[in-house]
């Protein structure tokens, strides 16, 4: 998970660099094409499950569409916002997941966790405010990222137990590439700026390869971490992505959040960590409730 927290914002930093010169559609196509090229051999060499049909196939297609939209929204946000601000605002996703779990999946959510959601949203608004004052409506793109990836996670939860994670990502990479290629060709023919294709320079070519490799590696690192530790243990560590993104933003782009945004980041992280703690306590109490009562020892005869 620590590896994920370093690799994911590194990929976002590369996307921010490339977003200044490479069209969005080309970035997305390369991101998913590299994912497919890397993972397909792994799937076949390790004989992982990848064939899908019926409901699982339909949900995988929906998940892929959400994945394209979410990454596209994040890449767009990075063209306008500092790296740390974009990542921090997108971390409203855990709060949205909690609310969706309550109102869509009818999961039990206590009042304290709902209050933490409210506080977390307030922290997110503090991060948005300076960016909104600077760039206007594009500052809301990370909120779109959070909404899209919340739905992405809900769909993933519906098929997680029926698919292999690496096989699922390999199939998603192929699906996304098949969808994006004709869109790029049509956009190029119609001269739609975000969907045109440019011949990359040597440096851009290397960075394009890096963005696909970093995105794929980040997902695999998270998948492997979940294999060795429960999500309740790993979730607090994921908030380290925000300070790492802040460090990359400072080193590469000389961007640092102002005082208001910094306060908002701290509130968002604190609220998120509190929710994680309450989730762990609730899970522990639910486990105890399911355990059979301890047998009463027999009384010795008088």
C-alpha cells in the first residue's frame, strides 16, 4: 500500500506534465493499451480466470466505462489544479462510498460516521475554495472523479468475488482500448481537439509509456496489498497519498497548497481516518455479535 501511495501520485504527475501537450484521448488510449499489453501475458502465463459472460460481463463493461470516465476527469482536473489539491479533493470518495452504502445498499451507518462525512465535505470545500477562486468551474473536476469512482467501486464490489483482479484489469484494458480507438479515429477525422492524435517527441513517448506502466503498477500494488492484509488495516495508509502528492507537486511543479487548502486537507484526512476507525470498530462488534455465547461450566456436585 505504501508503494501504491507513491506510484499513484507519480502517475498523476506524469499525466499533468503530458496534459500540456498531448490530447486527452491519446493519453487515455495509451493508459489502457499499456495496461492490456502488460497484463494479458501475465493472465495467460499464470492461467488466471478471465472469461466472462452474462451479468459479470455486463458489469465489467459498465465498470470499464466508469474507469475511462474517472481517469479522463482526473487528467482534465490536473490541467487546471495543483497536484495536491486535485488528489485531496478526490478523496471525498470515501465519504460518498459511505453514503451510497447507506442509501443504495441499505448498509448500517451510525450517526458519528455520518457527522464525519459532513466534516469531511467541509474540509473538501476548503480545498476547493482557493482553486475555484483561481480557475473557476474546472476546480470541480475532482468532485466528478470522486462521484465516478464511487460508482466504479460499487460495481467492482458486485463482481469482486466472481473475478480474478488481474484478469479483470486485463479485460478492462482490452475493452477500453477497443472503445477508445474508434473514438480517437473519429475525433481525429473531425478535428476535435481533445480527441486528435499527435506524434509524440522522444520525451513524450517515454512519458506516455510511463503513464501506462505507473497506472498498471499502482493497481497491482493495491491488489497485492489486499491479498496480504485486510482492507480495514490498509485504508488508513491510503491517506498517505495526499502528502506524497503534495511533495511531488512541490518538487516537480513548485506548487504548494495555501493555508486554507492545507487546513481543508488536514480536516479531510482526519475525517476520513475517523470513518476508517469507526468502520473497524463496527466490523469488530458485528463479528462478536455472531460468535456463539461461551458455554456455562457445569456446577460441581455438592
